[in-house]
């Protein structure tokens, strides 16, 4: 009986494939990839198609699968098998653009193995990654905890002279190494980024690249929580004549606040105030986003009085900037959490009187607190 059921199921599946194959459109191809079956079943079904493989069809199918897939490895492997099938059926149809589009899709879906296989196939065809693809792959590898592989990819492409070139001037090392540095620092791997910078110091230590690198390093050390190294980078930036902007100071402010949040909550306001004063002395005026960093940390340790006082100074114009709806949200939230509902409601009325109209996210957040 079990054997009969298996045969019946197989026949029904084949019939389903045949109905799909009756129409050789990108939609039909996508339906084949979405069908139940092994990779060999899908490839066998693809072989029955009377379709001319073109870059346009490949792109449409990849986009369709990217929108419909849940990001599972089985879905991406089906897409990888389809891509390999296209290579065998019409190698000329897969130029660099189609390859790069597929690699970007695999990276967005988080399938590192599919990314590696596709990059290797691209190199076999003598193609190169585009700058956008390389940057996305680097970010994907670092986010997946494979920062060593990201650096290895850069050095491997450099050795094979296959680095992406974005401007046609031959300065591809600059763009690629900078992308690696940015990806590493975004996740706090500043020390590893320093190794890349040292290896490419002739390209990354002058002009615009130097300022971007130093800002990335500062961000990386702040994400890591290393205030000492962040301060050292700030000193290097000043000595190089690189202007420190609001984002860099906000990075350091966030680093200081989160460190005090863990080890010394009583120093939150004092150290943040010192840094805000330093910003003003350097000609950088703090904005509501700067104060919101401090307000967020004060809320996490229920420092109601300090948070309310900072918001009061902002409303009175004594902080150099006016509060935005996030500022109000952070203070109202901590008031509600500490049971001060009347004061929280009053503050919300004041926010509306000030002409601020928060969106749905504001009210959803507070409903979550009250419920």
C-alpha cells in the first residue's frame, strides 16, 4: 500500500510539473523552483522546458524567488541549481551582470555557501564582482561572524587581480579595501580593520580615503566599547586635520553612555555633559539625537529625575536644541514604567501643544508599556 501511495504521489507530482512546463514563462520557471521535490527532480523538470535562457529571464526568476522565499537554505539551493542549469544551457547568457545579481540575491538571503560557489564560478568565467556586490558580500560575511573570510576574500581577489574597479582608473584596491574596513568596523572589528588598513596604507592614508577610514575606525572602536582606542583615533583625526562631525561625536557619546550604563550609572549625566560641552567647544552643536542617546540610557536604569530634567532643559531652549518625538517618548516611557502616569500624560499633552505629531510607532510603544 505504501509503495502504491508513493507511485501515485510521484505521478501527481510529475503531472503538476507538466502543467507548469506547458507555459515557458518566467512565472512558470519560478513555479518549478517552488515545486516540491529534490534538486534532481527540479533540474529534470527544467530540462523539459523549451525556453531560451536570456539575462532578462534569469533576472526575473531570481527576483521572483527572492521575493517569495523565506530565506531557507532549500530555497536558495534550488535557485543555485537553476543558475547552474542556466550556465549549462546557455553560457553566453550569463554575463557579469547576471552573475552579480545572483550573488547579491544569495547574500541577501544569507546563504554563504551559495555565495562562495557563485563567486568561484564567476571567476572561472573570467568575470569580476561589481563594487556593490563586493560590498554586500563583505557585509554579509562579517554579519555572519566570518570576518576572517571577508578579509581572505579581499586578499584572494587582490592576488588574482580580480578586484572590482568602480571608476576605471585602476584604483580598485582603494574601493574594495575601504568596503572591507567599513564592514568590519560596523560590527566592532576595529582591530582587524587596522590590519587591512596597514596592508593598504598607501591607498588608505591619503585624501578622502583617510578621512573615511578614520571615521570608520572611530565607529568600530565605539561599537566595541573601547573608549581609550576611540579617543586615540580622535586624536589622530585632529592631527591629520580631519574634521570631527556630529556622527563621530554621537558614536563616542553612545560608547560612553553604554559603558557607564553597565559599570557606573551614576556617572551617566556628568560624563555625557562633559562630552556635550567638548562638542560645543569644537563647533559641533548637539542635536536631539545626541540627547536621545543619554535619555535612552537613563530610562534603562530608571533615572527618572535626570531624564525629566534634561527634557525640561531642551524644552526651555537651554540645551541648544529642541526635543523631538523620540525625546518625549523616552521620558514618557520611563514615567509610565515608574508608575508616574499623571505626569506622563501631562508631558504628552505638552508635546502635542509644542506642535509635535508623533507617528503610530510612538503610540504602539507606549501601549506596550501600559499593557
